[in-house]
């Protein structure tokens, strides 16, 4: 381990139904997990530590179960 840490804060445009840049994202846990996998691959992150708040913790539990 090289001692480096990278923080990625995921904000989803349109989840508040005011910003329509969300594309096909519907706000479901499976959609969130799929989006997060794409972000991880795009940024070449490898292993991650997931931190979530409120609904993010529920979505995180789903993500962790589906993509251990």
C-alpha cells in the first residue's frame, strides 16, 4: 500500500427531479450500483471504501452485497 487516498463524492444529477441530466438513472439501488461500478472502472480505482449517509447507506449495502 502506498499510503495514498482518493476521495470521490458521487452526486446524482436529477435525483431531486429538478435536473434532467441524469440520463437513464431512475434512483433505484440497482441503478446506483451499476452507476458506481462504471465510475470505479472509469477512474480505475480498484478496491474502494464506501461511505454512505441516509439513503446512501442503504444503497451502499445493496452495492456491497452485489459487488463484494
